[in-house]
């Protein structure tokens, strides 16, 4: 009987094969051969041996015919004397001939009683040493021709372990895999009794030589893979998964006798009301029928390769947690059905399925320090399927929201989409200051995501649909109409895209509560043939059919390929502000006016830039609002206008900073002469009507409007207008104004000097000098323009020329 394996420091020594001499049966044969060989000697010797010499007197003579044979070693002398000692050879041959006719050992035992004793010793030895079930009487009475069959049957029914233990070296236990081949799994098929001997449990049988020889692969196939891996370490996830399944689900490691030991856990199923599923959420093939005590009897059909078997157990949601625990019987909840270890047969018949069940994280040894692409392949989307916890370098990856790590089988089944589904945010680092990177990862800020000021992290926003004023077309957040296939039913507040239906919820608003609108196109300005204005659509939030907000999704690798991918649309979707950032854009004279222009729209937008936009800070003499320490970056002034950093302001009578609209800002002198459109001024004057002078524009109003008109000059094609304006306005502006604006340097006395001419009175009278201006209300030099001043000076010089020389100083 096999003994319990013990820890041993046994070292195998070289075996020395010693050739033993024949046993007692061989010696009998040798004796009989001696008799036969003796017949071939001299006639006298033959006569002597056959007819005269007693057996007990012929031992030495017989020994001469058989090398190294001593008859006395065959049997004790009393046996010889009592049995055949007094027979002659002829008599012995006769007796043995008669015994041979019977064909059993018992017949010879009558001649040689020691045969009976030796047979008993042999049967006991075979039983004790090898477990052979040999019956002495059956052995003695079995005919010689059937003896081999009898002995063969006895050998075949003997436990294999008994043979292997006997064949091994004393004190050295069987290898674990041999133990499992011979007896099965410890605690399941066998245990050790108090004497340390193996005892098969009820209903279990040890493997016999017959079973092994009949189907050796069937025996080996039933061995647990773990038994073939005696040095399996707890941290070897790949082999542990192959051997036991999923850690802490189908098995867990516990400490037994101070050693980590894999312990199979109770099997469980889940149920969706129609089907039962295994721990990997795969539907199982089974028959389920109601049993007593609220249990359900499960007869599961398990297919491994070409082999199919059934397993019967009983399940019940004992703890009310959705896990239907498995038991051997409904009346015995103390005997759970455990998950089964992987057998070698499972590996040989269904290796692909076992490997498919391996977690990619284990196969590739993926951890929190691995490349983000590998982490995404193994776990899914960060923040949705997994999170990383802890501090570097001891961070760990934790599945969340009920997700599980992905298996090799999942990778194989989804190889067409798995790579495409990897989020770019799981590969590239978010950089809120780099709008291009953020666009590639998440989309447009405040449209698709916002930055949480508390954490500095991006948070995806609720999805929106943009609807036109007639509610018959839908647009995305970029103002692009959805492609064919979408369905908008605004009356019933539904929107369907790619077969998924959403509910249209409330109108979207920005952080200040202002309704969100998105440009969806352009239209001709009323009464114009070439001037266009934008058309806007209204944004509405989307929810699922249960009313839960639907969030925008982060971009994936798949979004980088195909038509209208992230790269190809970047120039049509990203604005200047989103490319360069709000700070850089606002500080640049040109870019600040192109902030909402897309990259593709830049050429047209640049052509439409005006002098007022580009040179704004140079044109206006008014001050801009720049918040002092502690002041807000924006506020509402006393007039209800929003004032923001960079806006033009004025100080009212109470010292309040107030918003100054463009048409009331003061233009610096130099720019006034460049921008004031004299042609437009004439048009405005022509519009004045004598029939209704109440609608006439004043000179001041005309000047302001002409400057406003010049502010709208395009820098791309109206530079000539500036030069023309400057030439005209310098010649027609009053000298007082030009002096005030710094264009001319003339003393106050000169500017205030009275105009003297022949039409004047008193000290203004100067004979022979014509009045230099068309407007008789002008009385001083400062009221004249350059052209009038030139005429006046020319008149004065002409008058001087007429004076006698004697009157000149």
C-alpha cells in the first residue's frame, strides 16, 4: 500500500545491477535437467542413477551435471528424506510424470511439500509488496496453461501506485503527477489514514494497470494541470490562470502549513431571467428545473474540444447578491460545488479556449508603468473601465464600473475594432493649454469638454444637437449638418443617429446662462448682392430614453482614419483661438479679430480685416480697462453694460468706469485725417434736405460718421483711400484743429490773429486784400484751412507788393 509522501533530502545514487542466481523453482528445473543430461553419460552411470541410487545419495553426483548446484540448498534434508529421498530416479520421474498430467502446482506439492510453503510465501510477498491479490489455493490449483492468465489478471487489477511505490527507492515519495495519475486529487479522490496510507474515498477507485494499459491518455487526461506543475508560484499569473481560472473568483491563494496554496472557490452562475451565465458572463448550455428548498437543478453540458460531458449541481441565490451559488445537493448546503481545476485533457483538447481565457495583462505582464497603449488594450477606457490608484512607483490598475480586464480571446474576437476604440487620451497626455492636442483628444473646449477648476482635469460635457429655425434639420456641435440617415422629430423631442434614439431635452446655455447658438451657415444681407451674414442654430441637450444625460465621448484612434477624420477636419473646425490659445490670440492685434475664424476661413477673413480692427489701440485716444489688483476682470457698469478687460472706458462724473461704445470713442488726430472719408461726407451732406431741416446732420455728426466709415476700410484693398483722405483732409481741416492734433505747429497768437481783408471793419480792414474763405463767419487765422491760408498769404503778399517802398519798414 502506498504511503503518504514525505519531505525528503534523498539523493539518488547510481544503481548497481547484481545478477542473482536462480530461485528454488529454477533449481528444481536445473535438477531435472541434470537428470536428463545425465542420461547422455556412460551406460553404467545411467544404470546406476536410474535403478540403484537413491535420491538422497545422489546429490553430489547430480551436481556434477549442473554447474554450481548444491542439492542441499534446494530443500531441507527432512523434506528429501520424507518425500522423495528414498525414491530412485525412475520412481521420481514416474511420480513427476503423473504430477505433470494434472498440470497444477498442487500435484508437485505432494512430491515436494515445500512447494506449498513457498507458494504461500510468494502470495504474501506479492500482496504485501505489490498489492497483487494472489490466493494460494487458487495459485496451487490453477493449471499451468492458465497460470499466466491468472497472474496477468492479478497484475492488471493491482493499483498502479502500489507498483510504482515498490519500484521506487525506499523512503522516496512518488512525484505529485504520478500520485495524481494513480489516485486522483487529494481530498477529492483520496485521503491518508492514520497510518499514512492512501485510502480512496467512497465511490473513488485507484487507477489500475489494466486501466492504464487500456487507455493511457484517458488516465493522463484526468490529471489536474496544477499537478504537472509542482513548482507553480503564486505570482505566475499566466500558469495560475491556465491551471485554476480567475484569481479570487474561481480560486484564491491561502496559507496551508505555512505555504501558499491554491484553493478552488465555490462555483456560481448569474441569471438574467432567461439564461444562466458563467463567471465570465458567457451563457452556459444547460437544463434548469426547479428543485426543493428554492434550489434550481442545473444539468450543464460542457464541451471541451470533441469531448462532451454533463455536470449536475444545484444553485440558489443564497445571499441575494445575484450570484447563484452551486451545491452538490439542495438539502446539503454545507457541501458546495467548487470550480474545477484545469485538467491536462482540457489543455490537450481545448488549449485554444484556455489560452483565449488568459488576461492580456497577465500574458504581457502589463502594469501601471506599462505603455498606455498596452494598458488600454488590456483594460479599456481610462475612467470608464479602469482607474490607476496609488502613488508612483507603486501604482496599481483597478477595473471599475463592473468592468473586467480583457482576455486574449476578446482581443482576437475584436481585433478589427479594438485598436480603433483606444482613446487618444489614454495614449497622449492632456495639455489644457494646447488646444490642438485637446481637440485631438476631446474636441472643443466648452463645447465637448470643460476644465474643472478644482482638479485641472477635463470633464466631458453633455451632448447637444443644433436645430435650425424651422426645426427640420439637425447639425452637430461644429455647425455641420448630420449626414444622411439621421432623423429629427422636434415636435416629439426625439433625435435618432446611427440607429440610436435620443430625447431632446432643455435648451443649452453657457456658464452665464446665455442660450447657446452655433453658426450653421451664411445668408445674403437684406438688400445686398455680395454681403453675407451668419445664420445660427439653437443648441439643445440630449439624453437617453430614460432621461439620463448623454455625454460626448473622447476621441479614439479610429477617429484619426477614414473620411472627415480628426486631422482632415482640423482646419475647418478649429478656430484661431483654439489653435493659438485665448491669451495669445487676445494679445495679438490681428489674431484677436480672427479668434472665431477657422483655419480654412483665414484667407477670406484676413482680407476683410479693417483698419479699425488692426490698429484699434493706435486709433483711439480713449483708455482701455485694465483691472488693478483686486479688481474683477469683468463687471457691469452703472449703465448696465458688460465691461471686460481690454474694453474702452470713460470715467463718469462720479468717478465710475463705464463702457464706451465704438461710435463714441475719440480718434487720435493723425488717424482722423486718414479715416475721415471726404467722399462719404459729401454723400451725407447731399442727403440733407431743405424741405425737412430737422433731419439734417450736423457738421459734427457728419465728421463722426465719416470716421466710422473709414474704420471699416479693408486693409487688403483700401489703403489708397487713406492716402486720398489724408491729402484732402489736411487741406480742408481748420488750422486750429490741425494744431490741436499736432499736425502743424503754430503759435496761439498766430491762430487767434484776425483775418484782415478789404471787406473788414475797424482793425480787420485791409484794403486790397480779398477775403480768403467761402465762409464769412471765419474771423481768425485758426479757422482757415491750409488752402485758405495759402490764398490769404498770397493775397497779403500781393497787397504788400502794391505799397510804395517808402512805406515799408
